[in-house]
């Protein structure tokens, strides 16, 4: 599973051929959440509140990039890095 971004101690990954709905995996410490980006929301799992706020903010800034990487992953193509949250 390729890492597509990293910021503020959060690692963002997307699996190849992952299940619907479109989502990414956000890891922070020992916590993991699956996040949908249209609209940005938790699909399953949990993160600390302050971390989740940053992850959802990042997702809201990059819906097109996330859509593109989701399609690339579903097609088995290399994923593109997405800029981190400043």
C-alpha cells in the first residue's frame, strides 16, 4: 500500500484494489481511520480529535487528487504523491 502523503505525524495510504466506497487510510501512532473524501468523513476507525480535524481539512483540499489516485489504484497504476497539509 503506497503512502501518498505525510504531515503532522499522520501517514496517508491508499490500497490497490481496495473496496468501495472510495477512501484512504490515515495512521497516527497506533490509531487508524478510513476516510472518505466526498464529503470528507470517517468511514470506519478513529483518530484523536485534533488529528482527525487536520486529516479532514487535508482531504477537503485535495478531492481531485484523491479521485485521481483512487482511479490509478483501481487500475494498478503508480499513485501520485499529494502535497501535505502545511
